[in-house]
C-alpha cells in the first residue's frame, strides 16, 4: 500500500475483535479480562441472553440493539479465550455456523425443492447426530437451560420416537394425578419430588396445547408484577398492614381495570 494511501477502516466486528485482543493481551491488557475462562464468563453469557429477551419483551429497539451488542461481546470473549489457548478462533466459530446454516437450508443454497424441506431437515439433523457418534434421543439437551424450557425440550425429543400422549386428555389426567400425589406426600423430600413431577406434567400439557411454557410463565410473572405494583399504588404506596381482605379487594379492582 502506498505510504500516502489511508488505511481502510476496520469493520465493526474487526474493531470489536481488536478490542478484545487488546483486553486479553498479557502485555498491558485488563487484569480482570485476562483472569477469565469459559466457566467464569458462562454465567454472564446466560445473563446477557436473558437481557436480550427482556429487551425484546419491552419492545424498545434501542435496548434490543444494546443488549444484542452485549451478547455479541460474550461470543467474542469466548472465542478470544479459545484463541489464546490454541483451541479455535472467532473465524472458526463464524465459518462453522455459516456452513451449518447452508447445510440446513439446501432449498436455498442447494438443489432441494421446497416441498422436500421438512423431510430434508430431519435427515440433515439425523446425519449431524450420527456424525457425533451414537447418542440417546435425549442427549444434547443442555443442562443449563431454564428448567421449564429444558422440560419442554426433553418432551419434544421423546415425541420424535413416538413417546407422547395421543391427545390433551392424557396430560390433563396426569396433572390431576400429580396433584393428588403432592397432597399425599408425607415429608419434604417426597413433596419436592412430587412438585417436580407436577411441574413437568404442566409443561407437557402446555406443549400439547402448542404453548411455550417458559414464555407463558415469563408473561405471567410480568403480569403479576404489574398488577402488584398497581395494588401498591392504589393502597398509597404500600400494602403493609392491610388485611388480606383489603389486599384482595385491591387485587380484584386492578384485575377489573385491565
């Protein structure tokens, strides 16, 4: 390049990669960033994914953009840790997912017809699982997923081999059965187990209804928090000291106003 020709500006992703390389540089880098490894930043990765979901739920494009940047930083951070240890690079990560997307969309990047998409998708997934070696139907469902989400994933995997209720009556009856078993439990350990079974049954019923249990509960949490805050406002800022009947009256008034 001629000496008087300005250097091309780095792309946004190259700029971010360069920042992370500098932060992880043993010569003058950031002490905290240098001390991290996959396991120590994994909780931050999970947290950032949830914050993306929260921003999406809030409907603020600026917040979504900001949180997606934080999540992207986590990918870059993990990739730099791997590069420092000679395991893989950010380019390896990007190339691997690019190849996977092209492989999984042969109707776009290959010569498969649109009518064969579903059949081809299942065949591709089966080939990928076979390449990883023999595995059970439930293998590969991440342990770190939220419990409701993991339950629904496990149930979905079981469905692939035909292990499912024929209709919604089965899971409805199962919920009633599990409720009775919770009531009959005689000690804390037994109650713990039976409540888990009950929650699993509720997730299964949600799945049969086509409802995402994790999303439904998240929305229910938001609704409860919104209504509770409205109750506090109606009560003059605090529910402390009010009788249960008075609190219930505020609750019903808030519900009626929505």
